[in-house]
C-alpha cells in the first residue's frame, strides 16, 4: 500500500524534472507535461476542461522565456540549403519595412563601381579643388542607394558607414582625396612625390545625413594640375575606379 501511494509522488517528481528539461523545448511538448503534473497533484474532481485551463495559465506565465531562450528560425531555399537565424544572448528585434522587406545575409548592404577609361574620359587636366570623372557605371547591387548625380559626383542615399576605394593613373606628382558634402576629408589624402605608380586610396566614410555626396578631387591649394594618364603602360585604355560599399 505504501509503495502504491509513493508511486504517484515519484511519478510527479519525474514529470517536474521533465518539465524543467523541456523548459527550452516546444510548448506543445511542455503542455503535455503540464497536464500530467496537474493530474497527479490536483484533486480528482477537476474536469478535463479545468485541467486544460490550468495548462494554458502555466504556458502564459512562462511565455516570455519560451520566446527568448533556445529558439531559432530555419529557412529553406527549396534546394536543401538551410539557413538558421538564432537570437543573441541579450535579445533583440528584427523589423522589416511595411509592405515587405529583405533580410540581408551579407556584410555588404549595397555596392557600386564607377569607372573611367582613358583616353576618352577625363581629357582635361584636373585642377586643384576639382573632381575626377568616373562617368561609366560598373557592377552594382541594383538598389540605387549608391548612385551618380553627375560624371564626378555620387550620391549616398542612406546614413551609414561606407568603404570607399579609388584608383587613378596620373602623369605628374600629386595627390587625391575624398570630398563629402563639400567638405574635404583630410584622412583620405593619398599622393606620390615621384615615380609613375597609380594613386590609390581606401578609407571608411560615415555619413550623418541622407543623400550625402562624395567626390574624388585634387585637393584645394595644390599647385600642379593632374593629367589623368591615357593608355598608361601600354596601348590599351587604362581604367580609373571609384568603388563604394555600404557596410552599416
């Protein structure tokens, strides 16, 4: 008799342990465990409807934990390629724009390449405080968030941090730099005193307003005009590039 009375208690402790283990599992499994625990420890006269109601109350109390701990989202592209999105330890919210949106899986949010070919482009030397032309469009992400306003001026539609790379062949010793919203960025200056190597620069630019403008210029106050060398090093037209990537 004593053994028979102890059996439900042991069974109850078993389900309590299982309850805790399934705390990080699905609510469907947990609801079953809740029902069994309630059957053991509550009077027999409770109806099945009352038991179901009790289960709902327990699930409601622990709902925040279910939503935040141990859950992930699995995405299938239909070709057995799976992507799993897991929540961070501190939690967070992912918000898509109304009317639909895109979850980006790349560290580059947008990109665009603008280029020039010499001879043909930039036929006139670049004076101080004047921008180099990159009048041709290369590959881009297609969003239009990085776009051209003119052969020399480009638009950054979103506030963010951008990686900017530029490369130009010039004939004279000289310098190039970036100008953003009419302000020259001192930390972006690159130059050469002698030699025939290209002027190449790369830096990060953080914007604080929408629709910021960016240019590659011969810095103001510099004496020599810069000749963008045509067919440098051979017989083929040589390219100059401005590549912009939005990182954040």
